[in-house]
C-alpha cells in the first residue's frame, strides 16, 4: 500500500491543485494530511484526489467546526492530532506538531507529522518518521510531498 503524505498546505490553492495532480499521477492508495489545511476551499480542491483522504487538524485550522463540517460533507476522515491507524499490518501515528511524538513514539512503524515545514525522513527507535516539508509554497523550489510504501516502509520525497 502506498500512502501520500501532505502537510501545511495553508490555503495555497495553486499548490494544492499541483499536489492533487501529483498524487493522482503516482497512484497512491490513501492520502494523509498532517494538518494546517486552513480553509474550506482547500478541502474542496483536495476533493479531486483519487484516493481517500485522512488527516489531523493543525494549529491554524480554525474555526475548527466549519472545517470539520466541510470535511465530513466531502467524505474525508479528519480528527484531532494524535490519531492512529493500522494499515498493511503497520501501526501508524499521525500528529501535527513534532513535539507530540516524544511520548507516543514507541511501537509505531510509521510516524507522520508537519507543522515546522522541514523535510524529514528519519529512522528513530525503530520508527520511520516522515514530514514532507514545504507544501504551502512559502519556499519556492522546495515544495514536496512524500509517498510511503507501507510494506517495505520506505519513503520517497517528490519535489514539485
């Protein structure tokens, strides 16, 4: 199973459209957004994804009730930061802020986060930790998403 990872899109609709096209083009099975969607119109662009979208809310996702309602209406599965999944026999933790990882790292094969806009693919204590880095377009030429192959537990960063 291939999982696309997106973070901190911060309502940059041009980049979000590029992300949708890129992830649809590489054929991921699921997409995870690690927070800071920011506005409903970003969710509406993400509705163009061919794969189901899961995610956590970030510190800039306000007013939360408005985003939650839109997410539900679009068929997305978003929840508070710190959620867990079990896909392809892998335990996956998704948080927004990397400071949330410390107390939750043990026992997860994969940990996904965002918040700091810094690309990270790191093996720590038996867990692969991934942050795709810059998705919002704040750093031109450094925009990226990640694709994680769950069976091999390998991550690839795709620049756009």
